[in-house]
């Protein structure tokens, strides 16, 4: 690095370096090191979603000293995004969000490289996600957030600390409870949600609603209006309809900015250890002035996503699978009733359904040596367990 | 993070690619062993090692479709239970909610799928569709209209179709239980 570059770097990140070059009285464990500054420049960080939260997050990260940022989003820019997704301009309408956002940040913040991925998160495999040091989510789809959470938990390998990927999940509530929409509408928004969530599929079957098609919006508007009249609700308009189905109303720019800032603040703290992390859930509520509270979400013992960490068992490789099964039935801390076994997705023995049980039964009289090698990880399920047992069997 | 990062440097070269079992595979294993199948259903596994692809025969003992045996294919993808299993009817049958090419209109296979649902819920849903065809949500519009306007006529047409006869000029598969 040349001297002039070093100077511009120091100037550019002067604000961040104030945090990283000094000792902290609040967090005395932190020791400033040059290595830390290098780390945030070189580590790869992934932003999922380039929408309302994503734009804010990308901007914040780029200005916090993260230089290798990736962004993934499957959407294209809609004209209704422009009021809050500030990395996009009118001329960008129709282009992929990830690509446009990346180009904007690359142009604006020199030295930062944002790499776009214009696809679904489910299109990427574990190899892709394992490249990143840290992942930040700015998604509104619960399903996608569940997916990434389960994927990252599944990638964890206790022998390899690099496989542990911190996930910072930012989100905002959207939508109304279904029962309100269906039975007791009180607001014009409830009528519009009813038209789009319930009536749409009744009338149009499998056809997907196109929220960019004025004809579809017009149909929703008219349907919502009829329902509003039945319940004496005022205020259903064409533009409100558009706003509700495109999720524009609850996503106020300021809320996005606050949520995204909290996420990036945590990202910087995790990456540099310059301050203690938030433990581990923060909620901001802007309805009644500015109110936030923080509490610890505790881990659920029988969580179907994260509870299946591996246990280890020693057993003789010369004994049969049936012996092993009997052993598990009697072992006091497991006491399985009817365990089924598989190895790397391939079944070894299944208790049901019948045709499978019959096909697998010969395996019961085989020795463990014949079926797998010492140190293999079996997946054991049983009706008594709400989750599965991942068990590494070592032959003795 | 910086700590994890330096640990990583020390541990460089530790085996990275252990074969991992996807959460979906575990769920399928659990779902399958906990199936509670009534007498009217039978499963077959073309490849027993492959838990993700199998077939289900449903032989309804009452309703319009009693006497027939209907075969469905199940394909579970790696995203299960986030994605619903993909299910098709393997025979050409006369049914308001099943298309000639095997496509099925069942809410829990589409918009109402939730990860808490299981293979068992889907199977029960399919049987229900055979017991109570739904004229309000049609894929085969003619069959739906038939059911709505004249149940006796619809019942006769179903009889004809499951015997391998034609209805409105369309020939259907013989699905009578052997």
C-alpha cells in the first residue's frame, strides 16, 4: 500500500478508527490492534435482501469500513420502491435490485467492492454461504429467514470454528392477523388484505397476482371496496390498495434506517470485538414515540432447528444393528422405543412404513462393521423424540 | 469474530467437507416412520434407499371414487419442510380438482403449505379430495360444473371414467382395484 493510499484510508475510516484505535473504559477486554482494521477490510460479509433494509445496510457497512460486501436479492426494482430504497432511481425501474445497489455503492464509496447475486437464497449452496464471516438479513419473508437460519445452523461443525456463521436478522412486522381480516375487519387495510389474501385465490385459483398490473390492482380495489361497504368502513382508495399489497405503508423510511443501523452496529461489534454485543433481541416500536427494549431470546431445548447437535457413542463393530438398537432402547438417558437409522441421508433401518421396513430388515442382522465405518454419524429418529439424534458411533 | 478468525488460521486444513445430513432428510425420515396410514392407503418405494421419492395408492372405501385405486407420486426436495412435497396423480382421472396431466389442486400443497405440516397431512388431504371433490376450486372445469349441477350425473360419469370409459369424449384410465 502506498503512503497516499494509507492516508486516504485513514481519513476515510477516521470515524470508525476512533472506535478501533482506542481502549474502552466500558469494555476493557478490547485491545486495539492493526490486525482488526485489516480484518474488517478483508472479511467477506453477506447482505441478504437489497430492499428497504438492504439499501440502508449496504450503505452503512460500506461506510463502516467493510470492503468486501456481497448482496443477494431475487427482486427487480419497482417504481413504488423509490420512496425509501434510496440506492435506486427512476431510470433503474425493472433492473435487478442486487446489481443496481452494488453498482451504486461501488461508484459512491471508493475502495469498497460490493458483489451482487441476482437470485433466490435457496439457489445458493452451503459452499457459497461458508465463504462469509458474517451474514446480515434484511428480509420481509419469514419463510426465507427460516430457511437461512436452518441452513446456517445445519452448516455448523463443532470441529471447525470457521463453520460458525453469526447471523444478524433485521426485520419489520408486516401484515395483519388472518382472523381479523377474515372476520372482524375494522380498517380499510383489513379489507384490502382480505381481497388480496383470501378472495384472490378463491376467484383466480392458482394465478399469481401481479402487483404491477393495473388490472389486478383495480380488481383488488373494487373487491376491497365492496367489503368495506358491507362493514361500513371508509377510506379504501386505489392508491391505498396499491400501498397495502405492495407493502409500502408499514415500511417507513425512518424505521428501516433505525433497524438497519442497529444491525450494522452489531456487525461491527461482532467483527471487531470493540464493544459488547447486544444480547440478543432488540425491538423498536415507533408507534408511541421512540421505544426500544432488549431481551434475551433463550434457546429451546427441543428446538427442531438447533437441538440436534451430535452425541458420541462407543459400540462394538462386531455386533449387529439389531444389538445396537436394543442397546439404545435400554440406555437410560435415551430409552428409544422404535428407532430408525440413516447414514448421510440413506436409510439403514426404518421402522415404518411397511414396504420400507421389509426392504431394510436384512440390515438388522448385519454387523455395524458391514454397514458403516467407525466414526460415522448416524441420524436416529424415534417417536419419543421431537427431534433427531445425530450420533457419532465409534467402534470399540 | 477476530478470535474465531485466528482459531481458523491455526486449524487450517481440518476436514471441511464432512457429509452433512440436511434438515429435510431428517424430517422425511421422521415423517415416514410416524405415518399413521389407514387401511385405504399403501405406499411403495421404487428405490428403498431413496426416501425422497415414493408412491402412494389410495383406495377410497366410500364416496364417488370407491372401488378405484389411485396412485400418486411424491417427490420431496432438499428444501422440505420449507417447500411442500410435489405430488402428482399418475393416472388420468375424472375429478374436479385433478387435471388430466396429474396436477392437483389442494390448498396445503400450495398456498397453505406450512413447515409444521407433515407427509401424513398431505396424504390425508389427498384422500379427502377423493371423498369430497370440491367444485369451487376446479382444475377440470367440466367435472366441477358436472358436480355442481347434477350430483347423480357426476357420480355416473365418475363410475364410467374409473372403468376406463370416456366422459365428454375424453378417455380415462381404468383404475378399478384388482
